[in-house]
C-alpha cells in the first residue's frame, strides 16, 4: 500500500489519544472499588501503557471513544467476541426487540430451541448443543462429561495454548495458582502441540486414567499433516475423548469452526466469544451419545451439565441468532481474512522499512492476527510492547492485537498501517538507544504472575 504523504494528524485530526484526565480519575476510583480496577484481567491497567484510555465509553463499528472523548480504531474487539463490529445494528435490534418480552422465565423460552437449531445448522459436525454464558462454563461442562463418560479423573491440556477456563482445573496450571488445592493441580497434565508422542507419553504414564485431551485445533501454528487425525485416533484407542476449544476459531476460522477447516470432528467442543457479537453466550456442542448424559433419555448415571440462572437469557440468545444469521447470509469470515491480510502485509512491510522485522512480526491466521514485540536480543519485551501501544494510541489506534471485525474498512486498515509505520520508527530508535527515553511511565506486565 502506498504511503500517504500527509501526516496522520493532518489526515485524521479526530483520531488519537492525547489527554486522559477523566479516565485517570475514574480509574483511581475503580481501584478503590474493584480488585485490579477492572472485572476482566486482560482489560486491566497493567496491560496498557500509562498514556492509554482507561475506559471505553462507547463503540460503533470498528471505532471506540474513551471517557475523554478521544477516538480510536480498535483491534481486539471485546477480547475477540465482537466479530461484526461494536453495536452492530441487526444484533442490537434483535436484542432490544426480545428484551421487551421478558429476559428470563420459570420455563424455557421458545428462542432456546431456535438458537440451538441455528447453531447446529452452522456447525453440522455437532449433534447436540447446550448454551451457557462463558467459554469457561462450556469447557468445564466438557471436562465433567468426559470424566463421567470415561470414569477417569485426569485431563490432558495443550501446554502451548494460553487459556482454557477460569476454573481450578486450568488456573491451577498457570503461574497464578493461588487458592487452588494441590489435588486439582495435579490432575491436569500437559502435552505439546503438533507432538503426538508427548500425548502418547501421558497415556503411557497414566494408563486408563485420562478422561480427555483438550486443545485449540490451531492457534498461531497450523496443525502438522496428520496431527489432529492422529490425535483423534490416539484418544479413541486409549479410551479418552477429544475436546476442541473453539472459543477463538469458531466463527473466525470458518462459520463451521476449525473442526470443519481441518476435517476432524472432536467428541465435544466449546464455542463462545463470536457467537453473539459480544453478548454473553457460550455453547458446549458434541456427540449425542456423550451430550445426552446431561439429559434424561438414557439409563446411565446423570451429569449436571451447564445449568445456571442466566444461561438462557432471552435477549442474549436473540443476539446470538442475529449474529449467526449474519454469518450465514454474508461473507463475514471472508472479510476478516481479507482485512487481516491487508493489515498483516502492511505492518510487516512497515516493520521491514523500519528495520525491526525481527522484533515486530505478525503471527497467526489473517482472521486473527497477533504480533510480537521483541528486544534486540530476540526476547519478548513488556517495555517495547508498552511503547508500541503508546505510539499507536497517540496515532488513534488501540491495538493490543490486530484482530479485525466485519466493520474494519479499507480506510481503517490504511490508517493503521501508517500509524504502525510511524510507531515502528520510534521503536527502532528505542532499540538503538534506551526505551525509557521514549516510553512514558511503567512497562506492562503479564496477566499470569504470582506476585503483583
Ligand atoms: C481459547 C479460549 N478458551 C476459553 C476461554 C474462556 O472463555 P471465557 O472468558 O468466556 O470464560 C478463552 C477466553 O479468553 C479463550 O481465549
């Protein structure tokens, strides 16, 4: 893409974070009231530089506005939940319409069946589905079903994938296991992606004890030929279930999920995030034989599967139906791939021009691009990440990742590439000199750390 000769502030005077006073004041208040100042760690102050919006007051499409009135093009989109764009009209209308008829009753609402039908139309490799509120709920349900179905206690998770659930069985394996009993921690085992022998070794070490193997079918790395098929066959030979976490891949890799893209059907899979464009809906889907243990059309021991007060909140299900209908009727996934690709190519070219392509690299599929921020020695740097975010924010781009939505336009992408080109020239200077001459305030910190 040709570089524009006008400076960014001349081209888009509205975009850019310059003053954050109102946000800072509310942030101080938030830290008095809420541990960590936010209800989701990934949105916390320690994940952003000091010169960053503390709060987002509103969003429309691919743009957001902070409490001080600064406007940004946003990438990240509600931790990848907002695939269509913020306040996407058909989804908002569907939710508002449904809300007028009541949010929650003593018996199921008909919309629960309609939403299940729409989901299973899109993901035909699943035979049954049950909705929850969070990806964690859905995967927790998968773990319980797998343990009940197999009569085994251990579970194996892919150690190269960063997040599966807020529940003890996963948090106990992280660098922040405080409050989780040793028994729980010791019953989750780890294996490596694209390494069947590491899974086989677990089955050998814990014979007839592993209930299920959990992974994202793909994340930044694509599956090696035969890996997913081999994993499925290995699990079944050893009497365990294969579970795909489709929280990110579902509706981003393909309307029918990564299980469709790679042609490997897991026994169970969990969906969430993109299912309702930011409204809280998740889904546990899978084979009837296993899923129905959560019901009562069988003669085995029953399993308490996903059952919460708010599980079938009607307006969230209406939002989910409108979102999934948009996927069905429009080429949303194609747009994500196209815009993500343009962005990746532009940022990678800008990194080469600035001579920082070894440090700043786009990673992953075009529909879900992340980036590295390494130092001169090739190690991940929280200082340099903070600096890059700071310089992007100054230029009107809020980009903890380069995850696009259906609302990201060509103009958004062009602006972002030019912002990155300018930010990366500063990154280069920081690499050659001292990052603290350019970074205002403290660096970032990883979410998972044992001490503050
Ligand atoms: C791959 C993956 N699985 C599971 C989860 C948990 O989902 P939730 O936060 O909705 O509980 C996340 C959340 O970020 C995720 O990225």
